[in-house]
């Protein structure tokens, strides 16, 4: 590792907590917020994080604004590490329920042709 980086021990502390995230309104999609519980730890030169939605989150933390919709994180996992060239890499996988219908313009813009054909035959 680079000498300019702090010396972080593999025997670091395990951490856990709650995380609140707000996504602002974009286009005609209302803002969404998420209130997740997480665990994170450092092991063998890599930082790991696991998160999932918090039950009864509306009781624990009110909505950001009146127009905000509370989404639900089904699963969030991530890892941050340095590769052999000392570059920081992040791998992240997240599945969320945005509690919204996907607008037709968004479907038609991003779906591959085979999926579009399937959608049209529904």
C-alpha cells in the first residue's frame, strides 16, 4: 500500500447503524427516500457493507417532504478495495423497491428490442 495512506488494521471494529438517503425529484418522478439498517467491516484489505430496509421506518423517521415516497431496500451489498495498481475499486449490488410504475417513455428508451417486442405482446 502507498505510504501516504493511513495504516488500517485488518482487526478493525465491526460497525452497524442506520442510514437515511434522499433522492430528489427528477423529471416527473417524485422524490424517494430510504431508511436502511447496515453492517460494515474491514477485512484483509477490503471494506464490506451489507444493508437492508428498516421495518416500521415511517415510525422511526418521517418522510423528507410531503411529496416524498418511502422506498424499500431489499438488499444492498458492497465492497471497496485497492487493486494491484493502487487504484480504488468499488463493487456494489443493490435491489430496491422504488414503489413506482416505470413510465412508458423510460421503458421504451432503455429496454432492448427483444424486451420491447415482449412488452408489446402483453
